[in-house]
C-alpha cells in the first residue's frame, strides 16, 4: 500500500455519499464502519494498510454515511441509502463486513436486499438494541449535545477498548477531540439516535448468504451475548459460524491480531 487514499463521492437518488477504495482484486468487499465522532474518511490512510492482506483478492470499498443527514436517520434508513450507493457504483453482488453500528446496517441490507450480499461478516454488533444496551450510547449522545468533546472521546474510548489499551490511548484521544467540529457533533447525535430501538432479530431468517459472527465476551458497549443471540437465530445452518474472542473489548475488530486473517479465510472459501 503506497500513496494517499483518495476520497470519492457517489450520487444516488437524492443524496451523495463519500467512500474510499483500495486493493485490486476481482472480488468486491464493502466495509461499513461503526459509529464514530469523526468520519472514517479522515482515517482512510490508516484503515487501508490494516487490510493489506486483502488487496490481491479484493477491491475494498469503505463507505461513510450520506452527506445530507435528515433530522431522523435510522439504521434502516442508512442501510437503504448504503445499498443504493453500492448499486450506483455498478455492483449487484458484494461481500459485506459491518462492525458495531455498521453490522446493524449490514444486517438490514442482507435482510431487505438479499440478492446484493454474497457473504456477510458481523463484528461486535447486535440484532436488538435494548434500553440497557442503549444506555452507553445515550451517555455519548448527552456529552455530544453538551459540546463536551474531550469527555466524549474519553468515555467513548473507555467503553470500546480494554483498560490497558485505553490508558495508552488517552493522550491520542484527547488530541483527536480538539479537531472535532460542531457539525461533527451534530451528525454524531443523529447517527447515534438512529440506533435507538433497533430490532431485526425476528427477520434474521431472511438472510440467505453465509454469515460469520465475531464478537468479544468482554464487549462493554453491546455485550458479548449480543453476538451469541444473532448466531442463535441462525443456528442449524451449516453456512453460519460464530467466533468469540475474550480480552479485546468492543473494538476487537481493530485489536485482535488474527481478526483480518479470520475474515479472509471466511470470505475466500
């Protein structure tokens, strides 16, 4: 991986959406990131090298949320827009990986447009966000509304990372908070509110492609049991798997050293 990753924009229906791509493989992998205060587009040059092992087999597309956010924008809305953006780029069949909120969006796409998804990976996510689970996210929302950006970053980091990793990341998190704008906070609140009441558990049977569910037992955002419940709904299918880590927290998708290898193995069978 050399050079700077270029941010591109796709127009679909009545909105536009940013994305970046890397790799040169024949297969297409779409990555849907989780909720974040700043857009993942700002970190393209960090994300791409993490997936260097995918480059020969896949062309990887990482999507942002739409640019023009309505006041209310649910996970299902995001899913429909993201699917429209994928199709606008000319794709009718992709591998799909969603982490955290991205996993919720990915589930919606696989449920509502099963023809679009050939393989699905769900990382650190939940098919049903209960009031108890949302309490953590609601705490983030209140900090964002109050403009307490540094506190938001620290509380966010403490929730998604294991304690040792969080302690090492405190300085970086504090520095990152300084670059956050009021627009970033407003978008964050809308996107976070879109998770409230999310529940597709009874519709998981509509997913027709092979599924890999990956979680961490010590997930302090959505809970490790959330991954198990998704797998439970898909039990009895030979093409669905569950793998649970322990000790990596909610952000296991960024921290576990063999996570990408596990993904690649599933996607290339």
